[in-house]
C-alpha cells in the first residue's frame, strides 16, 4: 500500500532526525545568538522551500487518508478531493487540531487508521465541505452558532 510506504519513509527518517536534533540543540545552546540569527536568515531566504516541504507531506497524508476512507462524501457522494474533509463524527476536531498541527495531524490519523481501521472509522468519516458545514451547524459544533444568513 502506497500509504504504508509513506509512513515507513517518514518513520525511518525519525532516528536520524532525532540525532540531528540533539546535535543542533547542543550546538544551539553553545552558540545561541549566532545560530538563531543564521536560522532566521536562512528561513527568510528559503520561505518557499519551507512551505513546499511541509505542504508536500500534508498533501500526501491527506490524500492517502481520503483514499482509505472511500474517496467520497458519506452523505451525498461528492468525490472531488479538493473539497473533501475528514470529519470527526463526535465533533471534537478543534481539540485534535490544537494537539497536532499541519501534516502531523494527518500523519497521526494515518497511523491510527493503520493500527485499527474499524476503530478509526467509528470516530472519523469523509464529508464534503458542504455536508461538513451543515453538520457542524446542525449539531452546534461551535462555540458561536453560525446564522443561516
Ligand atoms: Zn456531501
């Protein structure tokens, strides 16, 4: 399965990433000002690269999940991936988005799906943007309800 390969790939990088992280942190503590200045400069000069890299994993995890969940809105059958959303059936999506940001959210979802697909499908479903917004409004999954107009 393609989505398993994506996960393996990202996990095998974890070890090297951790080693690099430890080294970088030690280096950072020893040369705090110089490193932070250099990092800021590099990030500013390579904004697009940073964006593209994170977006790449974000998109890949998201598409893999959409495919695993059937690829169509469970309510109306809409199937354009651009407007499909992974819905938290019990409406606690905001909480989860606080815990995992960006591609990490989809990665953690994908890991949970692969661990136990049945359990995952009890908590998540695929909805199109319209059905998702209507569900949110109907179930009052908001602090502030959205008016109909
Ligand atoms: Zn729909």
